[in-house]
C-alpha cells in the first residue's frame, strides 16, 4: 500500500509531463521577432492609480496605418493583456520577461480576446479583484488561426518605462475573518488555562489512571 | 543498590517490561496507554506540520496579495524553520519537567492563534512573523519522541519513534495537496481569490486545536499515569532543571547527533521549501505538477522514516548499538551521495527517480537517528531529544542560507553542494562511543563497563541515596539488548565476570 503511493504519484507526474509535450514540439515564438503592427491606447493617465474591483480601463486598438498592405492577412484574433512594468518584476522571478513567449511571464492577466477587425476597436475592462498591486501597461497580441502570435502593440515604449499606470489590489481581508480569528484564538488560549486548572485539581485528588505499582 | 524489585502484576493490553513500557508495537490498536499515546502523539504532530507548511502551496496567491518579493518569500521560509531551533530545546526541558501530554498540548494551543491570524496578514513583515511563530509548533516533534521513548521498550523504541516521527512529517506533504484543494473549494463557492486563501487557513488551525483537546483528555504521560499524579504518589521525584540541562549539554553524543540530524532532517526541511521551485524552474513543469512532486517527497515519510526506525531495531537485535550506529552512518551517507547526484542529472524522469531514492534514504536516516537518541541519556532524555531535534532545524537554516538564498548558486548547484555537506557532516557518527556497547570502530570497553555504570553516572551519590535513580536502573536493565546477540557479553553480567558490588 505505502510504496504504491509514491509510485502512483510519479506515474501521474510522468503522464502529465508527457501529455504536455505536444505544446513543446509546436515551436515557440520569440517576442523579438514580432512586428509592432498594432496601435494600442488605454484610458489611465501616466501614474494614475486604479482600484481593483472598482475602476475601469478603456482600451482601444487598431492596425498601424503605416503598416504595408496585407500585413494583417493572417490576423484572426486579438488578445489584450495587462502586463507588468519592469519595476514590478524586480526580485520576482515569477513575473520574469523571457523572449520565448511560451515561457514569458510578463503579461499574465487577460483583459479580453476579440476577433480581429482592421478598424478601431475598443473594450471597457473592469479591473478584476485578483489583480495584484503593481505597475502595468497594456499589450495586444495578434494571433493567427493556429493561435500563434504574429504581431503585437503596446501602450508603452520598447524600454517599458513611459505611460505606465498602477493598480491597487484589494486586501482580501474582512472584519468577519478578523473577528473569527480573534474568537478562536481566545478560545485556544482559554482552553490552555482550563487545562492547567483541571490538571491542578487532578493532582490534588491524586487521581491514578492505572493501579499504582509499588516502589 | 543494583537490584530491581518485583512489581505486582498490573494489567496492560500489551506485553510490558519492568518499566511497564510496551515490548511490542501494534499499529492498529488504540489500547491505552501505549498505543493510544502513539496515535494521539503522531496525529497532533501531523497537524503542526500541516499548519507550518500550509503557506508554501498557496504562495503564488499570497505573494500577489501581499506584494511579496522572492527575497520576502525566501526569508519567510527560513523563519518558518528557525523558530523551532530553540522551541525544540525548550520543549525537551518541558517534557523532562512537566510531561509530554501537557507540554505538547500547551504548545499546540499557543501556536494555533498564529495560524488563525494568517487570515489577517497584510504585509511581508506580518507574513514572516506569522510563519516564524507557527514554526514553533514543530517542537511537538520532541514531545512525540520523548513520549514514545517513555512508552516503548528499547527493543521497539526505534520503530515507535520512527513511525510517530514519520507519520507526523507526512503532514508536510499532505498539506501541499490539501491546501490548494481547500482554497479551490472556497473560491469556487464564491469567494474572491485574495479572501479564499485566508479562509482556508482556518481548517488547519481548528484541526490543530482539536488534536490538543484529544491529547489532553485521552492520553497519559507514562504507562503508570501522568507526571502530576506520579509525583503525588511519590513515584516520580521532581527533577532539578540545572542537573537535567547539564546532563545533556555535557554529553558529547548529544552534540554529535544534533549535528548529524541537521543533515538528514534539516536537509528534508530545506528540500520541502525548495523542491517545488527547483522542478518548476529547471524543467518548466507547471506549478501544480511541481507541487505534486514536492508532495511526493514529503509523503515518502509514510514508510521511509518508519522503515529507518524498524531497521534500527532489527539490526540491534543481532548487532546491538554498534549495528544501529553503522546503519545510521551508511544510510545517511548514501543519502548524501544521492543528493549530489540529484543536482547533476539533467532529465526530468531521472531527476524524479533520484529524488525519490534520496527522500527514502534521507528520511530513513532520521528514523535511524532516533533509534540511537533514547539511549544517550535516561535522566535528560527530553533535553537530548530537544538538542537533536533543534539541531535538525539549525541544519535547515544553515543549509538554506548557504546554498538557497539569493542568486549565488543555481538550485542544482546548491543541491549538489548540500549533498557534499551531508557526507562530511555525517562522519562524526564514527566518534560516538558507549563504554558498555562500543562504537562504530571500537569494541566495548575491556573494563567490563555496564549499562548501570553509564546510566547511574547521571545521578549524584546523594540523589541515589534518595532513590531518584530507580527509573534509570530499570532502563539500564532493559537496555542490555543493545549488546547484540553474538557479542561475548550478550548475556547478563554474572557469567564468568567479576560480580558487581551491590
């Protein structure tokens, strides 16, 4: 029984790994090879602080007018994402920017995914409650029919240090949780006091739990 | 002064020795007092492990909620295992003086508030403080080992210690599976993610409080009763704290075991904290998979640590204490070699295989260590257990600081270096020597040293005149099995040797 627990865990892991292989073999896109063909703008002013769960961002995007004709022939979908600015990536390996888009963790929050249209599009996004406190910009990826990235646009420049805005996350705390924690803690400590008093009384009675063995 | 009085026949569910300690270990029994104490002690220790390592699997959510950096997360990990360094020592002392039942239920009730207040954490500082405070609860390890050493005879003490310790450690693996599950259920029930993880922490906290109640009401300290009632009946004299402490601190064997335990258990704690991110970063598995692999490392404790304890007892039957020491050294050293290998293998499947082999040897070494600890001292058993246990945590802190903090070494280099350190720091076991039983490289003393000589040396003449040493005398007699079967001195001292002064 016991040995098979770990054996089945490692088997499960192997199955999960193997089933993920198709994703590796499809070949990954490098961000540095993507042409910047989309123009994206977002409503927040530079340095503005938005509250998660309350404030909205209006994103507009369109094909860059100077792009040669036929650039967007393969574009089928546009994905808009909320991305971390470099200042929010410092000392946080889970938000690291990597050129290989399959491993890149810069843009982990999806704003929306829309079918592609050449004309001006816009979308109003309520900042979700699971967005952490950080500094952001908005990026749009153009995807082809195979869901592979073929172009992008973003609200900031190449160095990602202009036109950034901030989000202030919810705390997740509630007064009811604080009260519950306090009550159970008091219960815990008072139980201990109760145990000691009970033990003192037991000691006074000299209560044997098994027949005494004479010394 | 050397005789053992006959005890009147007392009814116990299991066969017992003259100390009323059980001589067999029946896993599926709940009979009081022995097996009941076993089950309650491992379950309460398990709950402490669940609480202490409840945060790691939820770190991806918590780090976003509290805006933590990698440094914050790493520091909190070190804090979670450093609190127990001194707590384990204090717990050992408390067990010697107040008994494991009160000592462990007190600690569990005092650390439960830290688990509850995780729901109110608001910053890196509060997160670190809470992980530090919860980590104190890992001192219940010491009360578990002390308790098993009080309830079980030398011939099965390795097994009892190993199973209780191993099944408690299981909590560290179990929590990696259960906390994400509890979080998902609460979130799917409608809570926002940043609130759901907070609510999730109430579950381990309440479980912890429940185990403290069970320990207090259903278990007792020793086969004959609780410390308090034993003291009242005059069977357990109140011991002096300075003497108990001095007895342990002046025994070099306790220091050696504290060091070597840092390189089996300390390594285990380190791996608990870093293995998920190692697999995630090196092999690009996703977080769920990394968590599953991390959990299987901890879950191996189900059989590997108990296996070490059982092996210690089995080896002791034929080879005595020398066998226990040789097996401990070999198993821990092999664990070190596997650790070096783990840092070197390049493929995911090889890595998982080596990790599982490494976990088995590393955890078995923990079980084997506590097959030796009960014999180092009888009077200061608690403090010796506490020193060894605390040494385990020191090993975890030192190893994480040296090899897994900041970006000096990659995870795989850190793991290889950790393996080399394991091999080096296990060598001192060669120096452990008991005059009555021998050591790895030396036979027992030619001067016919006995178990009584060793254990009675812990008591002064005045204390012996007052009869305080009687429990040690019984233990000395029961521990004669550590001579092994084939040794010429295997039978009782009377055969052809000079009679002992009475």
